[in-house]
C-alpha cells in the first residue's frame, strides 16, 4: 500500500518533471528505486514491477506538451519495430510497457548498462580496444540497417544512445617495461562484454514523414544537414563514422558548436567540400563555391592546430587500423549518394576478423537496394588512395599520397 505522502496529489516541479522519491509507486505497479539519468525530455528511473517481480528502466517524460507528443511518436516507432522484430534480434532496445501518468508519458524498457559514452568518460576517455571497436561498430551498423530496411532514419546516433547490455568491467594495469606506469586511479577499465543495444527513437523519422530541417546532435551532424540540402538514411551513416572514430581514439572528431567552424573542421580533416554542395546550399557559408573562412583568425588557428587530415589520426599502421580508417573515410563522404551503405559496410574487410559468435548474419542475405555508383574498383578520396575490389569486398591496398 502506498504511503499517505504517495496518496496525496501528484506534483511536478517548475520544469515539468514528476516529483517522486524512492519507494514512490506509479499506477499501483511500478515502484521507483533510483534515478538512472536525466535529459531535456525527462528522467529515467529504475523501477521494480510489482506484478512481474523484476526490475526495468522507466522513462518518465516531462509534463510538457512538446515532449509528450515526441514520446507518443517514439512509442509509435517502438511498437512498429516490435511488430517486425518481436524478439529484438536487431539490437534495438526492448519496450516492455507504456502508459500515461497524470500528464507524464512513461515508457518501460529492459534494464541495460552504461552507455558507451559514459563508460568512456568514466575511463578517463581512454579509447576502446580495437576488437571492441569492431564489435560495437558491427552491432551499431547492423541495428541501424534494420531501421533503414524499415524506411526509418534514426537521426540522433551518438555514443550516449548506445548502451552496453552489461557494463561490468575488469581493471587492466598498464606496464612500461618492468615499471608499472598506472596508479590505482589510472588503471584502465575494460568492459567484459561488448554487447550493445540502440536506444532513443524519439527523433526517428519514417521516409514518408515530415523531415525537420536540422537533425542530429551537433558533433555527429552530416554536412547535408548543416547546409540544409535535405537528408535521408545516409545522415545516419555519417554519424556512425564519427562514432567509430570516437571509439577508436577516445576523442570527438568534430568538437565544435558553430556551423562555419564545423565546416572548416570537415575541410581540414576530409578535404574541400564539393563545389556542387557549396553552390546548391542557401546558407551563407560559402563565397564563389569556397568556404568563407578566415584561417588567420583565432578560430582559424584553433582549427588548424586541433584538426589534421583523417589518416594522421591513425595510432598504428596495422592492417586492421588501416581497414577501420578506410571504412570511416567511406562513411564520411561529403556527398550522401557516394557514402557507403550500411549493408555494404557490414561486408567491409574491417569486420573479417569478427569472431563467429559475434556475427549476426541474416541481414546480409536480404535483397540489396543500393545506389548506383557505389561499387568501384579504384577510388581516390581526399588525398589518399584506396584500391577496393568490390566483387570480392577486399581492400587490397591503401597508401598515403
């Protein structure tokens, strides 16, 4: 039975969050245990289902109309995905229940671990081992391909929206020769299992629905979105390329909050933005087809000193690292039509060493509706040469120019 406090009128704070406390019971079923996180949309709490006797994560949306409507859209997406994939074999988070509670939309999910971003942050931004970069990236691509096959674009892919199923970790000490170079607080965490789930479908958009002009979190936003040229599934591919870079290096590829600076960073890392895109955009960032950017300004110096051509970020010259960067480069093609599709990405040589027990193979056999011009025997891209034989999907050579 609920306490007298719980039986009193339901209250919201000034921002529209539900006022609750440990032990608060919602709808005579969900007992709140602890707060797991907070966002602009509301809060996520750990609850115990008093009927089923198990714990789950409950997303409590603010009692604000725009967030309430966004939650209804997310529920619609999750229900449609569940119709297609009731067992969640495609690694999208499983919705267990939803209900409205005194103006608050509430969505119950399976309990998961930390996000790959929070784990990275708690690990002092030490990058993931390459084999875990491979496994996480593979699962992310696989899951988002499922969305694309169902005419959906996620639009908000970022490390915060990729959660470990279990973020339990082991501590790995770093040695340098015979000397231990890491104290206790500098010991590295290594997640024991790198299985992940994709979350947050609040911004997911079906092909036939209205497409907002601006989508995606800043650092993972594709150039066609910034330039307001329209977007579709390839904007997710760009975001995944940025995420893979971040997993490998522990740093954000495009660390900025300004459109013009963002474009300047892209040009510094990836080469000039194509003339067609520069001429087609109605934004004011270009002059006669070239980015209007003062390299001698303080912002210009910042970009020059903190950004460098993509391949210079390689931490080793191993074949696996080079394959990773070849895949990232293909995901970061400026022209959306030239970006690798996720179905092709799953067959990229970078994933050849994925252990059999980590493979999720059934999507590879589905019919492929690929854009023309995607298969190439040889391609030159932004100052480095990749020889890529598509009929065998084998990366044969990769040389700096």
